[in-house]
């Protein structure tokens, strides 16, 4: 209905439209960049946790193997 009410008239001047779309696009791009940085930190933190767990399992397996060889 809004488009029909306009009857083909421009809502804003072309310069104002450019500023609005540029501003909105910049904001969306910045928020996307922030999200990707946050996502990267989550992935890195998860990778560190998994590496620590793997190292712990390997230490336990080596200790168990050493104990089995000692007997």
C-alpha cells in the first residue's frame, strides 16, 4: 500500500537516498565484521579446549602404556 500511495514519486532526494543506503550498508557490514570476529574467537577457544583434552588423553594413554610395560 505504501508504494501505491507514493504514486511513483521519490521519497528522498537522490543524495539523501545515497547517504541512507551507504550508512545502512556500512552499519550492516560492520556488524557482520563484528560477528565474524566473535565467531572466530569462539572457534579458536573451542580449538584450544580440544587440544588440551587431546593432550590430556595422550598423557593418560602413555602412562597406561608405561604401566603395562612395567608389569
